[in-house]
C-alpha cells in the first residue's frame, strides 16, 4: 500500500495497472482475430508479442491518459488454443476482461502479489514474479499436453500470460479461472497444504472480513473433517491424485488446495434473522453478500463461462441439484460438517508456479518438510505431493459412513 492509502505494486498505482492491462489485453485479443485458427506448433509456446501504447495513440492503439507503457503477450496462439479448449469465445473473453473495471482483491497472499477479479466473476488476474512467469512459459507445452488429454482437473487453468512495462518496471500477470464465487457468502475459506509447520492464519488475517484460514485452523474448526458421499469422495481424491502426479512430474511444490465453504443451513438461519430484523425496522445491509450491479446478480444462475471449471465438473462428479437454492451458483460439491449441516464446497489447486528449482523462495517449504519428517532432499516434490494427498484424503475429506454398514443395519 502506497501513500494516501492507494494500493501500489512496484510503486505503480494499482488503478493504472488495471486500466493499462485492459487496454493491452483488448489489443491482444483483437489482433488475434486476423490470425486464422490452426493446429498448435511448438514455437507457439515461445512467441512474445510486444506493443507500445503511447499517450496520443497510434495506428493500432487508442489514446489514453495512463503513463505510456509497453504490453507483452506471451504465447498468444497457444493461449487462444487453451481458451478454446475450455469453450471460451474470444468475444466473451474480451467482454469479461475489458468491458467493466476489474475489482481488486487486496493482497490476499503473503508474497505481495496483487489479484484482480473480473466483474463477471469468471477470471482472476494475478501478478507473478519474473521466475514464475518464466516457469509458466517453460511449463506450457507439458502442462497443456496434460490438459488436452484431461480437461477435468483441479489444477489452475491459465488463459493468458502478459507483461506490463512502465518506467522500466515489469509487471507480469497471469489470467486464470476464479475458484470462489464472490456473490455467495463463503462462511469459511481455507488454504491447505498438508503441513502443520506455522500453518495458522495470522492475527491480521483473522481480523479480515473474510479470512483465509490454514491447515491448523481447519483441524481446529473441523476436528472430524468434511463429509462427502462415497462416490464424490472417490472422484475428488482420484482427481487430486492425478493432479499431484502431474505436479510432481514438473517438480512443483508449495501449492495449496483452496477450499471455500458455503453453509446452506447457516445461510438459511441468516436469512431468517435478517427478515426478523427488517420487520423490526432494523437495516441488515451490512451482512448481505455484495451484489454489485445487475450483471453479477444475473450471472448467478447462468452456466459458468469456462467449461469444466466448477468444482463438480472438475472432479467429474454428478449429483442432484440442490433445488430451491436460487442464490447459490451451480457446481459446488455437496458435503456435510460433523453437525450434519449441508455445505457446498468450492475448491481447486492454486499457486503452482513454484518449482523445486526456485530454491530461494522455498526456504520456508524446506523447513516445513524437515519439520514434518522429510530428510531426503531429492524426493521433496514427491514427499510434498504424498503429504498433501494424505492430508486431503484422511484429515480434510471423509466418506459419509454408509447406512448399509452391517453394524448400523443390525441395530435397527
Ligand atoms: P504465497 O506465495 O505467499 O502463498 P501468493 O501471492 O502466491 O501467496 P496464492 O497462494 O496464489 O498467492 O493465493 C493467495 C490467496 O488468493 C488464496 O489463499 C486465495 O484466497 C486467493 N486466490 C488465489 N488464486 C485464486 C483463484 N484461482 N480463485 C480464487 N481465489 C484465489
Ligand atoms: Ca500460496
Ligand atoms: Ca506463491
């Protein structure tokens, strides 16, 4: 945060970054229209296109009132192919990215990255470090070999990699799918790694409006875990196993499972409470989830723009839709807590651009692995994946005990 409370990144005002990247992306997508669809070539992963955006505009760029900047688009043809894979039409992508101001998610991570959310709730734009951007570039061929074979995955879906250059500073950005709906109340949010080393939300985090808790907090809040139907449980665990195998093959570590929990029963109680207080003349505006503008409200019942991207679709599971819950977006994974309350889970794997080779940044991860008993350094990515899967499969998610179990049946 800079002077006067304005959020800055590398001393550039966030509002300027937002506006400029929208111009840059608009230009990049527009320029693609003239390039015919074709099969991907290996060199498409390496291409970088650079455009200058002078104040006064140019033959192919509009005039603007931001600082002059350069905008780089990495692997434009490759990313178009990936967007296509997820059914995202160029016009829709353009509309999502550029037709309305982005919303800033104000430093949710510890790394100092800034996150922007598109107004229609579909995409997240995250600033990444130089090394992470480079890593994603190298990862692209292998990563999308995997996606092409299997678009049903909890791994992040990357839809663009850009670099905004201004006053000799570089701001690298990735566009990806948004996992957490912003127009439904998430009663709890967790960033889980399967580690217990310092995995507790800080005091500042806990004081936030909608804090992101960590592993130790989860174990405290949900001592018995979250309960899923047997089929859903298997589908989820299988998907995570497959995804972790891919991550391990790229020597990726330090990723998390992001889990957002909407508690249907609690939402019901909140509604009743709210009605009571309105009847007695009190206002309850503050507790309502934010619905800014028609667009967002209307999109609640709409299918997501990005195909295969809801949590249920990602794990290839199906369940009967929970009817009469109109304000809840589709695709959450039905679950229960230990009290039997009905939950919807929104989840996915995030922050995968840390390779084992990016040693410096991983010092914390190293310490946590030694803390958790890993001493053999060469196997770290595999140790990380195993510990992650263990934690998810045993501590976080549980199968709902089947009613057919003999001991239950026998007693009735
Ligand atoms: P660090 O490296 O310190 O962990 P970071 O800046 O790399 O932080 P992430 O771990 O990627 O940040 O994400 C931080 C938070 O941002 C997450 O806990 C989550 O609340 C939110 N977030 C990240 N990616 C997504 C996404 N795809 N959809 C919704 N929310 C996200
Ligand atoms: Ca992280
Ligand atoms: Ca990170």
